[in-house]
């Protein structure tokens, strides 16, 4: 279903839909996420932010399974920024 919407022009940047899917533990979003990064290298930095945001969220929650999945998907454990559910405020970034 995810691929259908992506193939038909769904916006996968605005509102961080991949980060939200990861936060809801939608494991089937992992492969389309990786495929989007490969198909759209010009948007790879913005997509990277989705994975990084989800990784920070799962680290905060202590969910080792999803931490591992996010690292497998290419999340950067050293990137600073907000986690899922937080406003994007550079003053509050945590690493």
C-alpha cells in the first residue's frame, strides 16, 4: 500500500511521514524508505532526518529492536535534532 501511494506521487517529506510510521512501529515502511532514498538522492538528506528522528525516539524509549532497525535503515546515531513528537527547536537538540 505504501509503495502504491509513493508511486503515484505522495509527498513523503512534508510532515515526516516515514518518521511517524516508524514511531508507530510500521515495519513495512522500512523497505519503501530505503527505496525512496535510492530513487531520490536529491531528497536523501531530508529522508535521513526522518530516520534520525525515529532513532532518537526509540533510544529515549529504550526499544532495542527498533533502535537496531533504525540503524539498519541508515539512521545516524550522532546526528543532533528532535525526536518524534517534539518541535524542531535547535536550542533543545540532544545527541
